[in-house]
C-alpha cells in the first residue's frame, strides 16, 4: 500500500489549479504526465513513440499481415493511383495517401478484405523530360541523333530513381500498401492488357485516325488530349489587334478584322462573317471600312463615321480581298469572305480571320469552302524558311515584329493587350499551339451520354463535383487525342500496310500468330517497331505506326491492367470491378478520374469506381502555392522528424474537409502535436502511472451500470461518439470524424472526466470506486485506440499496447472497429452533464468578472433554470466552483435589490425648472433606499425651501444584484455566487495559496514526488492565521514532516493578497 501522504502530494501536483487543469508531475523515473497536453511534453516524444511502433510493426510483420487481414471476407475494392517515382514525394503526396489510408484502414477494421496493390506510373513526358535534362537534350531531333534505343533504356532506368524515397515515405507515414508486388505500367503484362482494351475499342469502331487541329506542344513535339490541356491553363496577356484587309475590287475600301494571335496572319486564307448579322460600309478617316453594325456602335464614337450602306453578312460572302502576306502561294482559291455561325458580336469587329492550319473552327470553315491549307510553322513552333523576315523564330516571339510590320504598312488600326486564359504544356510549361496534325483518336464524343450516365453512379466527395467541375467537363467532352509523337510510352498497337489496311493487335499471342515467331520482343519502341507481318487483305507488309499513346490511358487502365486482365485473374477482376474507392487531388478531374471513367466506359460501358474523394491543394501557411522558387516548399521528412507522421496526418484530416485548400506549416503541425496528440499521450501517461502504482490490470472489470454517474456519463459519450464516427466514416466524412474524436479526447475525457475524478485515482485504499474509475478510463482508452486507429496509426498502437487489455492482439489494427453499445447510452445523463458543465462555466465566469480567484472557497452557488442534480453531480459543481453548497431555485428575486431613479420625462412637465434640482439631490441618495421609501407611499423632498411630493410614477425601477453576489449567464440558465468571505473561508483560501507556493518551490527544486520536507513559515497576521487554522492540510498536501511558524527565518518571500509569506524548505527523509 502506498503512503497516503505520498499519494496526496502526487495528486496535489496534478491539482495546483484544481478547477482548470492538471499540471505535470515527475515521479521517480522521470515519467511526465500532463493531462492538458499544454507544453509539458516536448514534440519529440511523438517521434520516439512512432519509431518504437515502427520497430514493433517490423518485428511482428504487421504491415504484411494487414495486407492479408480478413482475406476471404467481403471485398472493399481500393485502387491506388500510381505515382511516377522519378521525382521525390512531397507533402501533397502525404495528403493524398493519408486520405486513402484512413478510409482503407477503417474498412479493414470493419471486417472487409482490402486489397491494396501499389502501383508505379512509368511512361510519358514526365519521364522523357527528366532524361532530356540529364542528357542535355533540348528537342526531338537531338533524341533521334542520340538514338531511340539508348534513350528508351535511359527512361527505363530513370523511372525508379526515387523509389527508395517513396517506399520509405510509405512506411514512415503508416500507409498500408503492397509494394512487394505492385503494378508497373511499363511491364509487358500491363501493356498487353492495355493493348487488349484498345483492340476492344477498335472493334467497336471508336478508334480512328484523322487530320485534325490538336493542341500541340512545340517543345515536346507532340499533341495533347483535351483533358491534358485542361490541366495547364494560365492567365496571360497577348496582343489584341485590329487589322485592315484591303478589298480587291474596291478602291480605298478595307475589311476590319480582329485577332489575338498575330502570328497566324501569315497563314491567313479567308475572312468569316456571321451571315445573319448586319454589317456597315462606313466612311472613316478618309477610307471606306466594313465591320459589323453592332461592333461599330461599340468601337467607334458617334460622329466619327458616316454610314454609307447597311448590308447582311450573307451579302458579303464571296467578296475578295488582298492577302496580307504572300510567303506561301496557295494551291487553291483563297482570300475571300466566308460565313460562319461562330462569329459573334461579343468582341472584335464581327469579321474573323481564318487560318485552317491553326484552329478547329477555322479548319471546319476550310473544309466547307475547300480552302487551301497554308502551314507556315514547323512542328517545333518556329516559322518555316519561306517566311523570310522571321524564319526560325518561335511564333509567339514574332508577334511584336508582325504588329510593327503591319503598322508600317498602314494596315494596323489598333492594338491593346488582352488578358485571357491560355493553355500551356502540363509538363514542360511551353505555350501550346493549335496545330493541324494527323492523330489517332478515341471517339469519346459519341460516348458522351454513356459517360454522363456512368458519372451519375459515382458518389463524389464533395458532391458538387459530380454535376459541376466533372459533369461540366463531360458535357463538353472532346474526342480523346490518344496518339503521341514520342518514344517512351505504351506503343499504339496499330499496324498499317501501304494500301491503308489496318490491324490492331491485342495480345502477345496475336503477335506470335501473325508473325509466326515465338520470340516476342519487349513491348516498347524501338523493338515493337521491328515487328512486321503480311496484310490479311492484300498481302503487303504491315508496319506499326510510330505513335505511343497518352500515358493517361495507361493509368486509366489500372483497374484491369493491374491484374493482367483478361489474360489472368478473370475471377479476381470480377470481384474487384468496379472499385469501391479512389482518392486523389481535385486536379485529377481532368486527369486520372476522367481517364478511369473514359476507359471503363469505352471498354465495359460501366464506371470503374463507385466512390471518390477529391482533395485540394496543399498551400503554405500564408495560403500561397508551394514552389521551390519561392522557397516555401515543406519537406515531409523534416516534419516527420520533429513532430511525427501522426501529427501531419491529423492536421491534414482534421483542419478542414479534404477538398478545402490546406494552409500547411510546421507550426500548424506542431500545434496538433502539442494539443490533441499531446493530450492523448498525457491521458495515457496519467492512466499508466497510477495503474502501475496500484498494480491495476483491466481484467474482471465492474459492471458499467453499477458505476458512479460520472463513469456512466463518459461511457455514454464514448458510445455516442463511436456511433457518430462509424456512421460518418461509412460516408467517408473523415474531417467530422476526426474533429469529433478530438473534442471527446480534449474536452470530455481530459478536461472533464480525468480532472474531475483525479482524487479517485490517488486514494490510498484500493476501493471499488477507485477500481471503477480505472475500469472506465481503461475502457475509454481501449475504445479510443481502435476508433482513432485509421487516423493516427502510431499513437493508437501505443495506447492499445500500453493499456494491457486482456486478450490483446499483436496490433490494434488487427482489432475490429469498435461497435456502438446502445445499452450504455444515457441521453438524459448526457444532457444533465452538458447543463452541469455549462453551470460550472457560468460560475467561473461570475468569479472572473469579480476578480475572485478559484482557489478562494466560497459559501454557496445558486442555480436558476435547472432542476436539482443528484448528490454525486452536485458534488462535482461544489468541487469545480470551490463552493461549500449548491442551491437550486426557480427565480433569483431574493438576490436582487430594487433601485429607483427619477424619470426626467415625468418630472420635467410637472416640476419645470425644479426637476433638475430634484434629480441632483436624488443622485446623492442610495437608490435602494429611495425605492423602498417611494414604494411605502411616496417621498417628500425639500427643494430650495419648498416641499415636493414624489410618487412611484415619477421613477423608473430596476432590479440589480447586490454587491454581495456575482452572476454568470442570462436568460434561462443563471448562476449566482455568494462573495461574502467569512474568516474561515478566507483562511482556507490563504492555506491553498500557501500550498501552491510551496509546491512551486518543490517543482523548482526538482524534488521527486514522494520526497519528505520540513517547513518553517512566517508572514503577516492574516497569513499566519491561515497557516495555523489549516496546519494539517498544508503538511499533508506538501509532504511536510514538520511545520513551524517562526519569525526571522531565512527563506523565499512571496507576496500574497493578504500580506507577505516567507517559506524555508528543508529536505526530509529519502523514501525507502
């Protein structure tokens, strides 16, 4: 049995400020316990904790066991979005992986089998560009010079440059993922599945090749798909110019056109007008000008021009004009006016310049009018040699020179800078050009309705994405530009003979059948380029077209290609299609989310996923986008090493919903570590410290229904929490769940249950009530360890293993998720405790408003607005408010006094000038006495020698609280405190202040909790009276073997409210 005085000191160190917080104690061995989590546990504690847990997981093979956990049960089908491992992971990757892992861990603990195959995205421009930088290559010509085969080998080697970093990050942040057998998009088995799907699409007539205007990156030398383009828009300023085209058949007559791409004027072959709009021939600055009537009113001031003729756009059709430039001679008739419905009156002049080589609308006009195709630009974005003034110059750089040339020739009517969104290459950041190229497309426009119907089957988080950002994109879906004129990617399995016959290969076996060879090369360029076979229609040699495919098609095929379907794992594919859950950044609405849906719709006519969480960008602490150039990028490893992975995970999940931008800083993570995680660690430390002192083990626990109300309350709150969190987690509401857990741990468990019950834990006798407190706290911690496990896998493991729960498994993550016990929920008790806590807060507010310290005992607290509580609950109010008695009343009238003040609006009309003197005289009287006298029959007042009689009608009456009382709250629930401090109350308050100062000295001396001391005290008269009245209390609370009161002692001096205190502290016996 422990020395009761030792236990008394231990609890006092946790009770220096009894009504607000539990402060640190330092038992022998250096255990730090701080239930509030405020500043006592250094952040590094979490790092040590997590490293210990990681070692435990490795020793017990926990991650591999989790990957097999519940195998044979119902599937929860998760699909990992594959990163490219040729760059180091950043904090945004931690965000995505936290969102994924939290849901998967929850479903695994709910009894589902959760396959979690890792994946690596290996192909595409990102990899090629990194290799180009390494080799000092700047364009495709240099790649050809270097050699495709050695370039491909470099790409293959670079793919996994940082795979070790990714693997370490995966383990360090607690992300359960199978990296031993991941899917790899560059493997032949994966490519073969992709080829199969393309053949299926080809058989449906959805794969087509044509000459179309496509977004083209001159730096990378390849076209892009519409969803790639959608990821790279930037706000730019371009010149907007008004150009005069001279009419061929009219002297001094000009057609006024408008463009924001001056460089395309070199390839102009026509102008377009709206056939249904009116146009004007006007006299303007000594010339005839033609432009749209509506635009003339907008662009020109009244009186600046004279209308010569009003005509329709269709009247202008066929009218010829002189070309601006003749660098390339057209092969067909050109330079005349066409009509087109896309010409609007919203901006410009109502006359649009047409260059079919550089715009989809222009291209369609060219097809309709059989216009020549004038291509003056190389694929690298520079002007051809024929454009002699600007040959070899990048077209956007030539804008200014072209504008100057037009001005010098008198053909420029106006210019200003135009701010608009312009597409850039999503990988190399080069401005895209809309360029006519031969490309292979998937005809997604024909599947628009199917895409939209399938989208309706998906649950989006947030829900507005379904018909907003994503749904709008689907409504305007374009054909998928699949082909890429590049090298490192899945080769397009399209073979063609010289007579134009085509064949799409869908498997390696098909290659064997067509070639008659068993030796199949690697399915990459340049090896597959060497595969030839006779055309089945004409016998000519079939060769593969040079394209590789969009790498987004690779990752969009992961839901089947990861399983090498249909060549293997057919049953497994059926079990896993569609996937239950995916999660990535919100930018993937134009990326992976779209490609997954597009591929599954084209091949299976079903969505490939059922639920998706979109997370937002991770910004710096000031809300700015992170970038290396700004120096505001946060390295996840730095945060892991200071505050741990759980703190990062918790901050990302709890601060706001995943789709809200995250303002991320080391300080924010540190705050999470100190507050929530620090509180959880300290509650665990509190439990462990006292359980060890008493030899408590959580076996043979008491019946919860037999426990005190405070125990039943916290278990009710716990089960209510379990129900709320589990329900929200099934709906993938991670943030609500995290915030609910945090509120319970900090507010309900730490700041209320543990603090209110601290004396039950330190009592020297092993009573039933003490054991019930242990039972209750152990049950709370055990349930919390499982409830929080998906969110904070390391801390939950630590809590779980330290509790010592009977029948404990090797890991909390192998436990089932806690289930709701309706029998332990007591709604009335929860309501009562909520009201009780509000009463305590109101009482504290009343004390604070009158500057009465919580350590000063008071006689009574009066509560209005709530029925009396049970005796157990009333004892909590007494303890928390430090009062001797709690009364419950229906009204507080007896605590208020009636006051009266003269009413000038009544006195003025009756007494005229004398009213001011009456008010002055009454202001010097006690308003309580005035009210009493007036209520008895009126008041006679002598004013300047004249008697004036005043009645109740001459006054305004108010009820005010007497000076003896302090009130907290207003309305239905109010608390009044009696502030009259008797001698006994004052001396008890002084004794508490004395004890607090002695404990501060013990703490400063770094004494162990059970070290005995000798005290010599002295002070002013009131201080000495307090010490004498509560000598035993002071000795017990401070572990003093002796206490003498003597003057002239040499000790530390303290200034207290009631005078000066001097303390001399000497060490007593060392405990055995």
